[in-house]
């Protein structure tokens, strides 16, 4: 399965899974059907991307130089998992 959780994010429009999460959080009885695998999968994917990007920015700020995605994924995203992964280009030097 593939997902692009931030693909449709715009200034005045949030991703579908974000809206679903808020509806479940605030009105669970009325929107229980939105608590599904598709929304959970996209939320977890968004979290993975956000954490990876955070570590890259943090390391670059601390070291004052550009850090490769490979360095971030190989050294800071441990243990590695096969359940949810970024594209291969984020794990291999090209």
C-alpha cells in the first residue's frame, strides 16, 4: 500500500484523514465510521514524514551543514520497520 498523507494539504484545506481524526475525537458517536484503516494509515504516514523531517532540520541546525536523508533514516529512525517506510531513496545514497 502507498500513501501520500500531505498530498492535498493546502492553505485553507486540511487532509481528509485530519478532518476524520478531529470528527472522531470530538464527535465519536456521530462519526465512528471514520475510525478506519485508511485514515489511521494516512495519519501514521504523516507522523513518519513529520518526525523524519524534524530530525533532519534539527541535525542541520545543530551541525550547521546539510544532512542527508539517508543519514537521518539510518541513524535516527531506529528500529527500522517494514510496516511503514519512506521511499527507498530516503534510505539509500544516490
